[in-house]
């Protein structure tokens, strides 16, 4: 992939026009969005897990999703997961279980989200939500999460991936 031009550079997010040599000898120009790394975690406690109900302005609605956030420069994924869990839910986790990663939409972006299961939850005195995030923490029975996916109450891709990786396929 050869960069042709920068279309946008907003610090955390870059948009580039690139030239790509595909297998088979075809060369194409494409736009690639490079947002940097992110994490998502599913807080699990006994027969429950915690989701957030958050307003997402690009789709102009509230959705249920796993807590998540972007990595600060120089930050490692587990550090981000601990910070974001506190920031979005008010919980700290004794243990983060690595559940791999996902590419969100590899047709136009290189975005990677590192996935974790958060265990050993306790309230954090450092809880300080971002003022621009409209978030409600929701306690959900683990066996209800798959029903929420099936009936369309959960439509967020990272949350569906975490449900599968942390709670199985029931």
C-alpha cells in the first residue's frame, strides 16, 4: 500500500488516499481510515454482565453496548481497558481476560479493537465520566444477552463479538 495523499489528519484519526497492488496484478486507489487502536470489555459478575446504554450521534439513537474506548498514545490495550472501564461504568476490574481482537470494517479501515472480559469488579473512587458521553450502566442477566442480540436490542458489532467470546453461544 502506497500513500498518495493525506485527506485528513485529526491527531487520533487519519484519512488517506492510497494506491493498492492487489494479488493478481490489479492496482487500485482507495480511501483508508486509520483511527488508531481501541478496546472493549464485557464486565461479568456471577450471573450478570454490565452493558452501557449510550447515545451515538452518528446513528442518532441510544444503543446497548459493551464499555469501550480509544487508546491514548503510548498506552497498552490492558491499560486502556482498565481506564475506560472505570470511566464508563465506575467499576475497576481485578482481572482482565484477553479475548483476542477484531477488525471492525476491514474494507475501508485498519481499526483494531482489543477484547477483554472484566472480572472481579468493585466500585472505583476514580469514576469520572466524560461530560460529552451520555451513558447509563445496565445490569443484564447473562442468559438475556443472546436474546437481546436475537431480537435486535443489541446491534453493536463489538458487543456481539464479546457476548460470543465471553458468554458462549447459548
